[in-house]
C-alpha cells in the first residue's frame, strides 16, 4: 500500500528545504499505516548560547522554517489530496517544535510569536521557490517509502548546489542577542516527526 500523497508532500517539504538550506538529511520515510506516517531525520548542529548571536539566529531560523515547511507544502501542493485521519495532530507537533525553538531564541513571547510568523512567511517563499524539487522528492517517497540523504542528493542535486534566499532578519532579531544570552545552553532537537 502506498503512502498518501499529502504525507509524502509534507515529508518531502521538510527534507527538501532542509537540504536546500544546507542542513544534512540522513533519511526520510513515509507509510500508509500507523500514527507516525512519516519522519524526516536531519543531522542538526546543536545550538548553544556559546554560539555567536548571528549564528544562533541563522541556524535557529533555518530549523524553524524546516519544522513549518511540511505543513505549508502539504497545504499548498497537496490541498486536493485527502488528509489522513489524525494528520492534523501530527502537523501540530511540528508547529509546537517551531514555537519551542523560537521561544529559546527569543524569550519574550511576543518576539517569539513574531519570529515564528516571519519564519512561516520565509518557509512559504521557499515552498514556492522549490516546488518542483519538493514534488520530485514526494514522488520518490510514494514509490519507495524511504529515501536516504544520498538519494535526496541524487534526486534534486548535491547539498551545496542551492543558494536559497536567507532569512530576512529584522532589526529586532539582529539585536535580540541580549535577551537570548540568559537562556539554557542547548536548544531543542531538530528532528521533525509530523
């Protein structure tokens, strides 16, 4: 039984945009059954407060965009496809992980919400820009069920071949380092599971 198209597009969104943003992906899988219908495993660089603020902002916003992009890709590129039962709960996990990471980067709740909103806009732009690559990866996932990071490179090109637009950091986020300095030493993990 093949995985539903919407699930494949969702996971292809995570994997493709992680790849485009130079975030290594080790594997992606989808299934037609079970509560966890898909997973994208990336090899994130652990963020710490020892990292300079610009590095935390760049890596953190990339990870937030990767969390958000699955739901965006599914909604934009597979809107007509049926949504599997319980799928909404799984995509909510990605949104919660994005909010957690934003809260770590920006402890002020208003600024964290703003960061997520700006990352969501950026993720929407990335889905539009890399739609063809997302669909190529989704078709491979439906056909194979699982692909590796090497398969991803074979399908859409090596990780270094992409020049994605950077996150358009506002002055607030460029200067937000003072608030972020008081946070725990490690940020949330960057594994997407919905």
